[in-house]
């Protein structure tokens, strides 16, 4: 019985980490989509002064004169509650992001095949 409890707990922790990593990746790469999902699906409105440009380039952040907080930083600063809502929002927009990835992949394949379908 103890083994099953430990295994279940281990599985929950692993799933939590996976979802958190996905959420942080979406917040870094697709901040506008995730912010929209937070607003519409979770009714959690991020501050208007967040940097939602999707720039994940560290050199651009360092060169920037204004110190706007990124969506990723805002999620982390909000604690476990904000992170939980962000995870749910990321899961709700996951299908849209996967569709974007499929479209990008199809463009690459079309370039290799010479546009033949």
C-alpha cells in the first residue's frame, strides 16, 4: 500500500514539473497567446505594462532601457496560485500552439519538396 502511495505521489510531482516547464516555455515563446488565455479562460488579467513581445533574446533584454516585467516573471512572482492558473491556461491554448507548429513544419516540408503536394 505504501508503495502505491509513493508511486502515485512521484507521478503527480513528475506531471506537475512537466506542466510547469510547458507553461514557462509558452510564457517565454508565446506570451500574447498565454496572456489571452489567462484573460479569457481563467479571468486572470495580467498587468498592462508586461512585456508581451515574445522576445526571449537575453541580449535584447539587457539592451532594453525600460525594465518591463515579462509574463514569465509575473507568473513566477504570483506564487503557486498564479502558476496553477497559468498551467491551466497553457493547457487550454496548447492545441492552438501545436497547430502553429504543424503549420511551420508544413512550410519547411513544402520548401524541401519544391512546393509539390
